[in-house]
């Protein structure tokens, strides 16, 4: 079960325990308020999350979630504002709950480091899996003739923005919306990824099955357990590493 789904179910499971706890506290003569109920709900949900062995950040989220709801209720925000924010976040993050890959933007120093892996001439196909707003793909496309830069993004809003950026810039970069798991990595010479630790094992299995001799897998910041990279470079001093595997 995906961690986000587990966290939601644990928050729901905490509710009857919260009602029972609040009733016992009220019976003991302690004053009750909605704030106290939110604190008790968060504490019980965090405890259940610890019991089920979810990552530590989920405990913090579970603890603060009821308090955030309580705080939002005090602001009397119009329901349409909540709906607008929800739709925006849905379009931005889409299925992050399933992929466990949030929006991680890279930077120009990383793009320059990856560009250093490109052959000086000839055709080379580069893809950014989880291309976000398209900065890396647009930058690589303009490095020299013969580069075919592609990006694939699952979330609708970043994909749309990247398509618009390419169109406005007159770039030859291409962007597609979808899951990189449906691609054949054998089509590409360089696969660039800036995903999350949770996604790395599956990425390696796919790369090992499909990538061809001479191709390169590059992952910014996140490595792969038990698969030491052939090279490691640091685009910024003291910053995250760029892990490079040669096939």
C-alpha cells in the first residue's frame, strides 16, 4: 500500500480513538476545546503511524494535519478558495502519492555537468524523466546541433508549462505527458533523473533491462543501494552529487 494511502487510513483510524480519549478527559473534569481535540487526534495518528513503521516525516505530517485543519477553520476561508488551491496542487503534483516523486527542480550547474557527458559531435538522444517545468531539456537542446532532447512528465501543469516554454522559445525540445515506466530506455543515449529515494530501485531495474551498451544513466542527488556509480561529480561545492552509471 502506498504510504500516502496508509497515512490517510491511519488518520481515519485515529478518529474513534480520539473521541474515546476526549470523552475520558472530559469525564475527568478537564476542559475541552476544538484545539485540544485537534492535538489529541494528531498525537494518536502520529502514534499509529510510528506503530505501522512509516517514515519519520509521516509522523510529523500526521501530528500537524489536524492542527492545520483547525487553523484553516479559524480563518474562515471561502470554500471556493480551498477548491482552487486543491485543483492547483492536483495539477502540479498529480500522482505524487503513488510515485513518491515530488517536484524537484534541478539547476544550471547540474545542467552544465550533464552537458559535459555529451559527445562533442553526432546525434545523441537525451531524456529527462520527470522533466518538471522543462529547464534541463530546453537547456540541453540548445547545446549543439544533433542533440535530441526530450522530457516526460506525469503532472499536467508542469508538462503544459514546459510545452509552452518550448513553443515560445522556438525550441526543438519535445515534451510528452506520461509515465516514464512506459518508455523504452533503449531509445536513449543519456537518461537523466532527479526523482526520490523511493523511486530509485525501480529505476535501476528498468535501466538494467533496457539501456544499451554505451548509454549513460545519470541521477542527481539520489543514489542506488548496492549499485555504486561509475563516476560521481559535484556540480556545486558542498552540494548534492551527480551519480553516473555507464552501461
